[in-house]
C-alpha cells in the first residue's frame, strides 16, 4: 500500500498529514506537479531476474510509456539484500539531489521511500510494486530503500545516457524518517 506523509522541513518528527488512499495520494502529489499512477506489475519474474529479463517482462508497459511520453531509454535499478553494493547505493540515493529531466520510476518489485522537497514542505511517498512515480525536473529529492533493501524499478529517460544527478550538498535527508524494514 502506498503512503504519503507531508512534513514541514523544520518538523521532521511530526507529519502534517498522512494519506493512505491511492487516489488521495495521487491528487495531493498532482497539486505539486508529481504524477503517481498504478500500472500492471504482475509479470512473473525469478527473484534473481537480471535487467534484461525485467525489461523483457515489462516490454508492453515500457513501449506504451515510451510512445506516450517520448522516452529514449529504459534501465533497471535492482537493489536487494544480497547486493554487495547495497550500502553504497543506499548512501548515494539518500543524498538530496535533482535531475535536469523528469525522473520516472516504475516499481516492479519491493518498495522505496521517495522524499520530495517543495519549498518548506517535504512529501515522503512510499512507493510499492505497481507504482509509477514521475518527479518533474529540478525537484529536490532523495530515496531510501531501507537497511535491507528490496527494490526493482524500471527507470525511463528522455536522455539516452540514463541517470544523471546534481547533488545539492544539503543534509536535509539525514533529518527525516527512513524506510523501516
């Protein structure tokens, strides 16, 4: 179940509101220009499926999104508790950053806590299997996958070179709640 917690940036200990109904979450995020949609994520995948297998299994959804939104490429972010580099990846994504293009993530397994900063508000949205999150270019954000991560996400890009981030150097992410395992 997706969950949205909205905080004031100076009060990370107490959310201003918490939403658990998908339509309410999507409507609240839409007010900030963020899209949250539900897609079919029922493709049968082995627990250790590699990127090519994931992309093949979700080719219909990827093709539709590429046609609708002019994406040039797609890749797979796969971080599980068995990944030797999980601590490095978690640390990198936990730093506040932004992108020059929209960030589009389709969660096909597991979950991740995406925190988005809009002025003085922080929207922490827990995305799970089937969620498609589109964060507009330039929005400051960070991602937590938890201490024992399990996240498989298809990332879509207009830039054929893939993921590129500008880190802000702000330590705001360290003050906010993390994803509980």
